C-alpha cells in the first residue's frame, strides 16, 4: 500500500467483535455500548476510507449481542501479536461490564418475587429452619448468577478479515481457530466476514449454554420427587392435622410445590425452543459454507456444538412435560383435599422431611427457571444474508426503480417492555407485484398486523427498507406519509371504522373530499351501487348490519382509486356467508387491477388470493401460489406445529 494511492476496500483489515449482554439491564448495556464505540472508533482508520458515508466504526444490537465492527490499517495490525493485544483490550472493557452485571444480577435475584415469597412462607411454617432456608435460597441465587456470568464471559467472538477478503483469525469464546492449521482462509470470491459474523456470534453463545442447560436438567429427578411428595401429603391428609394453623401451613407449602411444578412447563417449552434455534444454526452455517466456498465453516458447528446434548435436552424437556401432565389432576386435587383435611389433635405436625423434599425439588426447578429465562431472546435470533451489521451499514435510498409495487427487505420490528421484549418481525422480506392479491396468514402473535402496519406506512420498521410505489416509507416524515397514504393506499378494517354520526354515503365520500376529488358524491353513489347497498346510502352505521357496514367501508376504500388496498381481518366480524361475499367483491376489484393485501386468520378466505404468505414467529415460513383450502390447511398446520 502506498501513501499516494487512494485506498480501496481491499486495503483494510476488518475486525468483528461480538459480546453477549443482559437484555433487561439497559443502563449497563448503554455503558458497554459507549465504551466499546469509543474504543472501536479510536482504533479505526481515520483517513483514506473509501466510503464517505460509511461509519468508521459500527455497533449494532443483535437480540442479546453487541456486535462491533472496525476498519483498521494493516501496518498497525498485520502482526498477530498486535491483534491479540487488541482483543485483550476489548475483553478488558467487557470484563468491567461483567463485574457490573454480576453485582446487579445478584441483587436482582435476591429480590426476585418468587424466591422471596417462597423463603417467607417456609420460614413462617418452620421458624426454626430460618437459617437453613436462607442458605438454600442464597445458594440458588449464587449458583444461578454464576452460571449466567460464566456464559457471558466465555461467549465472546472475534473474526479478523485481512486485505483480499481472507479470514485470518477466529476466536470463539476462549478458543482460537488456527487458520493456517485447520481452517482455510476465505479467498477473493466477493464474500466478506459479514456473511459469517452473525453465525459465529450465535455459535459462541450456544456453545456455553448447552452444557449448563444439559447439566441443570440432568440433575432433576422429577417423577421420583413428585411421587414422593404426593405420597407424604396424602399421609398427612389421611391422618389429619393437629390444628387449623397446621392446615393453613400445609396449604401454603403445597402451593409452593404445585405452583412450581405446573409453572415450569413454560420454561421447558422455552428450552426446547432454544434447542430448536441452535439446531437451525447448522443449516445456516452450511449455507454460509456454500456461499463462501469453504467447507471448514461446517466443521465449526460440528466441533463446537454437542448435538447429543441438544437431543438429550429436548428429550428431557418432553419427558418432564409428559410427567407433569400425568400428575396435573392429582396436583390440582391436592389443594381441595387439604382444605377438607380433618383436624385431629393427636396427629403429628408437618414433618421437616416433607419441607426439605419440597425445597430440594423447588431449588432444582428454580435454578433451571432462572437460567433458561435469561436466554428468552435466543429463539428470536435472526441471521440475515451478508450479516446484520453489513446490511444495516448500507445507506438507504429515498426512491428505487423496481418492478414491484411493494418491495420490502429485512424488516425488523421490536417492542420493548419493562421486563420482556416482543420480536414482532424478524427479518421479513416481501415483494408484491402491481395488481397482485396477497393474503398474509399466521398464528396469533405471528406479526401479521405489524407487517401490514409497516407496509402501509402506519408504523416504521426498526431496521429494513420498504419501497411502496418506488418510495421508501422508512425515510418519509409523518407529513409525507399522510400525503402518500391519502393518494396511494386505502384501508379496510375488521371493525369497519365508520363515523357513527355520518350516513353511509357521507362515510364513503369523506376521504375523497379530504383528497380534493372533483366529484366525490357522484363517485360515492357509484361505489355504493357496485357493492350492492345504494338503497341504504342515507342510513347511519347503527342502522346497518355488519355485512352492510363492511360494504360501506369497502366503497370508502376505493373512493380515491388507490393503487393498493390493505385489509386487516376484513371478514373477522362477519358470518361465513357474508364473509364470502366480501371476499368475492375484493376479488372483483382485484381483477380490475387493484393491488390487494389482506391479513386474515380464516384460511378459507385466504384462498381467494393469488399468493398466501405464512408468517410464524415474525418470519416468513412459506409462500404458496393459488393454494386450495386443503393444501393451505395442511401446510399451515405443519408449519405452526
């Protein structure tokens, strides 16, 4: 490289560094983000960078990962020792983050409502066991916090990309991959490490989670514990209790036992979802190996992921779910039996042995619960082609010449709650041709309405591009969006959204008046005639049936001759016969050239569409062309299950 020659993309060393973080603690995440960005910016090349608008250093949040990218000058980091030193510097910052998190995590777990309630109940039932109960609960907190922190510490990843698009060094956790020894560098085939960075980030974390999850489940002897505790409870109920106070105490500790056993089913389901997502990673890494023409990428998954453990975790989780289901009725009846338990002054008090048995089972299940819930976000991790960081560093254009009336790419929409995160859309891409009729279906909570809101400009994506009629909605101001929606698109809603004080005709013509249409009333009368309710044009909405109100809403949608009609559950409030008539009307307008996009849960109604897009967990799982009802139902069931 010479100083008087303009640098190009191949002249730089690229570093990707990924660090997992605790999602619920935004304060310390912000601290980590600022520290890492400052360091990455400090080491990035300051001069000669070929892309003016491309940041010198980039940081992005990927579910529970902070992924950092820096562009470095080769003369500073061409030697391995210099790269190792930089890795240590970055890990030093991350170690500070871990120390901050460890303190906060232990503090939060000590105040965990479930743990505190359990501790207080057991101490009330047996005051003399106070120190023992405190020790047991403190042990749960300490072990759980240590498990989580150890995973974080060991789950970092680094990838170095040398000039000429060659991966020179990969660090997964604490394991360096020797490139010249057992990993062939990626040569000049147009690929970059952005294609692999997301996979390696996830692989590094999964490698650490699997053995701990496996160990926690292996220690649980569920059937024996449940059987033994039920047997002890039945003995007490059969012989009676010495006082009403004892009965209340027994009811309290039984509530701990039953509540914990039944509630753990959700965590077992989450464990299976985590396993399912880790197994998907193998296919993604195989695809990356093909794309990058490097078979050793497949070997990374084989070397780091214990598939036997994954299988055993899955089997254990399914086995435990079956055990709990088999005992559910007995567990629920126990509360009733205790309430009817006779008072026998000669009976023995609640034995400490029973309390210890319940506490032992509780501790095992609680350790599992705390650990698995920490990784709630993992099943929602998304790999995007060319890597998320690469994808979202690209500058978006305001307009685009495209043969599609809707051209959406890599749409993400996430809603952050106080304690949880909802991943509504996770990398959805969808292209719709002018005049096409598309139905979007999926289970409840799959992201259907969110996608409709983004495509129609009612909401904006967190990441991704949406070109509608050649214009990028993601870059529009609210004022521009209002004007665009008025001219280009229209809506049909499940609840009709009619103004109750306006007649049918007035409801239809109002959007035309607002848009400055020349003859809105004449057009409105024609539309009401087309939908078959012109005789009701002077009726108020309350004087119309549900089907009639929906026809008014449809006529209103077409008053400005929009290019696209969005319909959110247009038949959801109608009976089947009326719903079919509404769909037939939409199909008629579609044949006239209108683009129609509907969201529906009714698979029969979806068959009116030219194409059916099936969403599951915020991702497009399948697209079917002109499916019949039987085929659609069969595919939908397979995907949903």
